[in-house]
């Protein structure tokens, strides 16, 4: 997306559905991340050979990738981590913020040289 986009849902029932879908998705990702962390812990129990060290590095990369996807998704705010709010997409940073955090940042940076980061 190249423009600022605000996604707001007014209907409380639709908000509830949205929030539950977000939590289900986050929970599914956390479950995968937990599996990777278990595998990492198992590898750390003994002295690792080069194959195991490669496996460990791959697991770290997979975890980082999943966390980055979740943190940049519309499902939760990068700043406050809340998953039950209306969201704003920042086209400069390519990250979703909740409306509250976005406005706080925008107000904070309004009179600085970094104001362009919050259109
Ligand atoms: Zn927030």
C-alpha cells in the first residue's frame, strides 16, 4: 500500500469477530513459534555439531521472520501490542498502528524534522 489507510469497524459485533479472528491468527503463529523454540531448546541441551548449528540458525531465522510478519501485520499494534483496536497503515514505515498510537506519534513528531514519517 502506498497511501495512509485507516480501517475502522463501528459495529460492536463485527469488532468482536475481527478481534477473535486476529487472536486466532496470532495464537496460531505463537504456536508455531513455540514449536521452533522447543526445537531450539532441544538442540541447546547438548554440544551441537555443525549440522545442528545450521538447524539452530534456521530455526532462529524462521522465528524472526514469523515475529516480523506478526509485528507488521494489521492484527496487532506495533507500539502497544493491542489486537482489539481500529488500525492505521503508515505508508512510510510500512507498519500498522492502532489509531490511538498513530495519533500520539503523529502529534509527537508534528513539529520535528521527522514529521514526514507520520502523514
Ligand atoms: Zn497501539
